[in-house]
C-alpha cells in the first residue's frame, strides 16, 4: 500500500463491530440454550476463526449480511471435533476457548498459525491447571498447540500477575463448569466484556475493584445453564482509534465516527487524547449492554504526555497509534508499564520503534515502553508491518502526515480486524 500526505479528511463513518465483543457473543451463544442473534458482528479473520471452531464442535452458525445467528446447545452441548481446532492468528479464540474446553467431556487440540503458536499460553495453562484442567503444551514450550483432555474442575482464587482480560476470561469460563466459586484478582481492572456479557446470558458473576489497591476481583459461580440473548455489538474503539488519530493529526479535518463502544475498561485512548489536548466531542451517548457514543473529532495541536499505570490495560492495543500521535505532538511522550506489548502479534516495542525511526522520529525503546520526542516532521519511508494489523493501520495514519510517499508492506494483515480499512480511509480524503 502506497500513501501520500493528506490535505484534509472530512466525513461520517462507522467502524466494524468490536472484536472482543464479537468473539464472546459467538462463544457464549454456542454454550447457551437457544438462538443468540448478534448484530454488528465483526467479520474479520480472528472472529471467523471463532465461528469455524464452534462449527467444528457441532454448533450451527448462520452468518448473513444483517446478523449472525448462533444456535446454541447449552453448556454441555458441544461435540468432539474430528480434527484440530484451527484458531488462526487469534489469541482471544485460543485463550478463551481453552477455558470452555477445559470443562468438556472430550479431548481437543488447539493450534494456530506460526505467529499464534509462538505467543505465550503459560499464563492460562497455570491457572487452568490449578483448577484441575488437563491442558498441555504439545511442544512443551508453554505455547500452542495445546491439548485439552477431560477432567474435573474445581474453583480457585487466582492472583493474576498481569491485568489480562484473556487470562481472566479463560478462568471465569472454566469456572462455569467447576465445583465451587472461582475468583480472579488482577493488579488492575482489564476489559470487562466477559463479566458484562456472561451476566446478560444468566451467569452468577460479580466484579469489584479495591479503592485502596485498585486490584480488581471477578467471581463466578458454577452454572447450570446460560440462555440465548440478542447482542448488539458496538463499533470497535480499537478500530475507531486510527480515525480519531487521523482526524486530530491531518490539517483542516473533521470526522464523525458513529456508534463507538466507550466502555471505560477499553477507552483509555480517549483519556490519553484528552491529556494531549484533543478536540473530541461525545454525541448521542447511550447504553445497551455496553456504553456507546458518536465521536466528533477535529484537527488539534497535541502535546506530549506520560502514559503509565492503571490506564495501560485499557489501551494496550492502541499504543501503536498513540505512538504515532506522540510523534506528531509537541514535546515528549513517555509510555511505561507496557511490557505486554512484547507478546502481541509482534513485539510491538520493536516494530513501533523501527518504523518510527525510519520516518525520522526520535524514539528510544525501553524495557516496558518507549520515549518519543515529538514535533519534528515525519518523512515517507518503506515500512514493514510484520503482518501485524495494528502496526499496518497505525503507520498508514502516520503516512498521512509525512512528507513524500510511504509504503506499507504486507498491508493485507488489516483483514484480521478491519477488512475495509483502506476503503474507509479513502472515503474521507479531500483532494482539492
């Protein structure tokens, strides 16, 4: 993909449905009684991996232009697949599905592509094993392929060393099948889509945050049955983030992004934008399962800031585009406590640093983040996405502010979460 500096961006857009919520809607619908209707589902590669896995376990799923219908068979209605469950590049599919499979009466193997099979799974193997799950890394390296065999589960109180919605969700889903209560405490509240949606499906689940330590604890009780629901998936804040940044950074721009999920456990980027001086107006706020709003974004002069601590779990996927914003802002931005970046689709500390350096930015990587000195003009360059969708999209936005031509290599990876990304971007371009 070749991109040039943009003169202005203007228009009204919607972004694809939230990836995290789309995954969960299919999973919970599959293990619920009745037909779950999902509107706004994200038809990206990762979420399609989730559909494919459940179809292999005997769940009928209709995926049309208007909605997805999941014909659930209840908590114990899944069937043994005939072969390995292919989770593609989806860490969410792999980790959350492991929690569900730990409670089944059949054996399965989960495996994905080369990138997925190099990502750490020890973080779910440890707590699930403590619950009595029979889960093994077939290559003995704490990575997929994972073999999960039948066992009797019991509830535990797991102290998670990281704030991770995937770890928490794997434990809570296994807890539906366990004897006794299952508790997960994490050092800060990670995205809470699982807690909100499981409650909607009829699970007995609570969540609290300590006012003193900020530690967050979720508790789930064993469940006899979940019941089908209608799920309206809001626009993905992670996908909206690229157009928020574009509207802020490109001169003379105004973009209205409709129906965006603004769940506070996910919307840390909006707080960062506020800290940096962004002009963003919230319109038509409402709540249907999840809080949503339309976001009106206008060109702004941004200032550097420090991003650290409890806010990091609420924006970990947005750090590539935040780094681009920081490169264009006045002053220095420091990102700390984000070592989780190293175990995403790529080591994002490395990929962000390499690509911003290639664009002439003064950036220093650190063990858990980066220091970015902003304000110097970006220059066009040939940039490697390393097949990481968030890197490809973030640097496509950077290209709109850079002098000269920027080439994004391996841009097809955007299909993972935003197949129509470049079409949406093109629709906003002002050429006069």
